[in-house]
C-alpha cells in the first residue's frame, strides 16, 4: 500500500514528525528489519491504529520515512561555474545514494511504492537540485543542457550503477558523466578538464544522511 504523503500541518504534522523520529531511532537501535508498528507507536506516543490509519502498513511507513530522508536539506552550493557546480553535485549525489544509509532509503522508498509515486518524488528532488545549478549558470551567461538531459545522462546511469552494478563505481565515473553531458553542448572545456584530472568535491559541502 503506497500513499503520497504531503507535509501536513498542526497535530497531523506533530504525529508525522514523532512517528518518523521513532522509526529512525528504532532502526538505529535494533535494526530496520526488527522494527514493528507497535514498537513505533509506543516510542512515538501514539496508538498502532493511528499508524495503520495514516500509513496502512509498516512498509508504507518505512517508505514514507525513506522518501523524507532522501529530500535534500539545502540547495547545491555555488562554486562559480557550471562545470564545477554540476560535478560537485554529482559526486555528492553518488556518495550519498551509494552509502549504506542511502541504499537502505532507496530500497524502502521503492518497496512501498507499487504505483511509482515515491520514485517520482525522489526524481523530482534531483530535478529541483539540478534546476538550481542550471539556473545559476544561465544567470552567468553560460550555455547549459536542460534538466531532463542531465537526468538522463548523469542521474539515470548513476542510479542504475548504484542499484545493479555497484562494484567499481566512484567519483571519477560521476565526473566523466558530467564531462560528457557538458562536452556535448560545448563551452566548458576548462572546467571539464579540471575535474577529470581528479579534483573532487569538498566533503564539507556534503549533507550526509542522518
């Protein structure tokens, strides 16, 4: 059972926040596979029936928590040029999604998503971040690809490798994907070369999952 969860207000927001926090705490304490609805309800201070009414079942709840944890907390940092901005973002995206926490969130988001709404939301998060990067570049007068091109040629292959062929995937692969998409539109040889030669994202720029 999957439900698209909007951010509610008032008491509903407090219940959601308490339940989400309970899930995260219990998963850290006993492991995700040991979490049950009664355990979550007790920790959150609500009844199990409240959780069942709102989420339907445990998997839908875990999926909702995962989608919320995959939501970026900040906009991509501005490094002054499209090549550096997009490369740093792609490296951080790979680092976060390929981490044990990132893989677990992806798994839960998709397992509770028979209609594809959670996958669509996660894709929208990436698209929004990319749009910020591209809009800044356009404001500087740079030539940019469109958002869907970056999704197709950077995000999609990264996600495929993370999910199905994770061995050997690294920051150099992310840099190469960005170099290829920017090289196809021209106008970014200097920035592309800089990052292909091994410059990596500053770890201080990353927002790790918690």
